[in-house]
């Protein structure tokens, strides 16, 4: 999930192709949290740090509190967030800007057929 709809759409399309699974996106952290609270599942959550309503770290904390095994990838254009993501128990950090290959390789490392 990214706050820019163009990047979000490109990421969804690329990941759908990459993992051959349904990929959903949300405009903000609160919408993603509500989706999960409604009993829906997600194998992996990818979230930008800078999101409206609930930032990526807040969303990750809520998700990890309920399901610590959930794969959560934080992405950010700020280098300082990499250490913060590590301390917050993110499974991975994706530095922006990133290449589609970087995204593919990272997600595929967590996807088991």
C-alpha cells in the first residue's frame, strides 16, 4: 500500500503477475486494518511508512500484536526508517525508489507455492 495511487496500482499489477495470487490495495492504513479486522486474510502486508489515517508503523504494530507471524514489509523513501523498521520487527524493508525486480525478489522470498 502506498499513498500515491499510481505507485499503488503499479505495485498491485506487478505483484499480481509476480506471485500469481490476488493482490489488494488500500488507500490508507485504517482501511487495511479494517479489512483484516473483518476476518479477511492476507499472506503478506506491504505498506509505506507515510500513509494517511494510520501510518505503516502503526498498522504493523496492530497486525503484529494480533498475528506476530504475519509477514510485514515496510517501504519508505527515508533511510532513517530502515533501522526503525528493524526495531519494530518488520520482516523486511524496501527502500524507495525501488525496482520492480527488487520488489519481485523480496516478495518471492516469502511466497511458498
